[in-house]
């Protein structure tokens, strides 16, 4: 499918690509891969644009998956393999699995985007990450045109990171992702204010998958703006992970600083707290601003360009680095 069109993004930024290609089956993906391999022109693979900030028109081809479909293969011991088309909406997949009694993905409820991006970005929230559940990724290798199955352990997953963002960037057209689920999975209930919200709603035991999903949705909706109403890409910055020596320095100066243990060498510090301490919550800079409830979210106030958002991003980075000695890294892909 050939179209000259806007690059889809939830920031609501106007930016066009020279050509747009979409594949809806594995066979179409093979054809798109062959075309890309022989043309030797610039191309970019995207999902729903929920983690994308275009700063200019793209003089190349944008490629997107429209492969749909969800299937579940269960075993007698309570485990299951959930296979999803890469173009499926992520939250639809979470809802689908929760409705069938699996709580594994519930902590990742309401994260915008598509299945293919979950494997690239290693999406995460409330103490869970996609890589905990990914079994394998099915894709077309653009370099060879071959169908490949990539095991989870080969992807070198890290915090919001994978080989798909580095050595494998723009190499594979993901067609399907399979997730391993377990009916007896016990979700992480200790992250952030999740336990407190469960108790506030009168849920003082292990919640059902449906209860957990609804609480996650309630929390996210209470503090995150709807991209359909105000352009944004969710969390703009990654939470920094600092070495033990840096953490000890900061906690001595800021005893009230929230933090999360990673290992004996590292500690995670919420970027939202750092930004809030620098006075950015609710502030604006031109046509871009910081959300008044969640300082981790940068918003399009109306008519903002990608560069407007980048300028705001850099101002926040400068302030946080000056005060805390930490350089915040964007989670959003800036193009």
C-alpha cells in the first residue's frame, strides 16, 4: 500500500513521510522486505506512533504492521502461549488475556501502542516489563528476506531497551510476538501506589486479574492525559538508574527522595520526582508544557512543533542535571 501521508504520532505533530508502506500478512511483510532491500532508500519502522516525536518531515519510507490476530495455546499445568499479530493494539491484548483469567500482563494495562513495539521498547509499568513474558518474536529479516524466530534471551533486554533499538534497528519486520503466561502468576503489587489504591478500593487480598487491571487503569487515567484530548507520548523520560555511590550522595542530601532497589550496585530514581523538584510540574514553554498532574509527561498545548517539545525537553534536562548531576534520557524516539 503506497501513500504519502502524515507520520502517525500521539503528540499530534504535523510531519509527513515521502512514502508509507503497510503489511497485513506475513507474505506481505516478505514483499515489503524485498522492496526495502533492493531500493537502498531510507526507511523507518514504526508502531502506532505512541512513542514517537517527529521534528521534521521524513524524506523516506515509513513502514507499519497491520497484522492482527490473537490466539492462546494452553497446557494442562496452567501455562499458556499467547501469540499476537504485531499490529494488535497492546491494551486490547492485555484485556483479552485478563478476560481469560491470566493476570500476567495486567500491570501493563492501558500502555498505548502496539504489540510489535512492546518487543522493541520493552514497555513497562508498575514493576513489570514486557520482557518478563515474551517467549519469542517472529519476524522477517530484511537483510535476507527470511522468516526468523528470535528467542527472548537473544534480544538483550534492559530497561526500556533491546537490540531492536541498536544493532537490529530497522533490520526486522516483526510479524508476531508470543508471550508466556501462567494462570498461577502472582503480580507485583508493591510498586508505587498500587497497593495503597487496592486497599482504598477494599481489595486487601490478592486481586483477581480483572480487579488488578481495573485498578491500574484507574491510577493511570487519574494522572495521565488522554492523547486524543491533549497530544502526548506518555512518559517522556526514562527513570535514571544511578550507581550506589551517586545514590548515597543524593539520599544524604534529599532523605525524602523516592527510590527503587535494582541490585547492590544500582538504584532507580523516579524522573518525575527529579523534574518536580526542579519546579517544572505544570509549567509551559511556548506551545509545549509539562502536565500538571504528572511531570513525566510533556504535552502539546496546541499547534506545537516537534522542535517546541525538544526545546522543553532540553530545558528540563539542563535543570535536572544542574541540580542533581543526572542527565535524563528521553524514552520517546525523537526523529
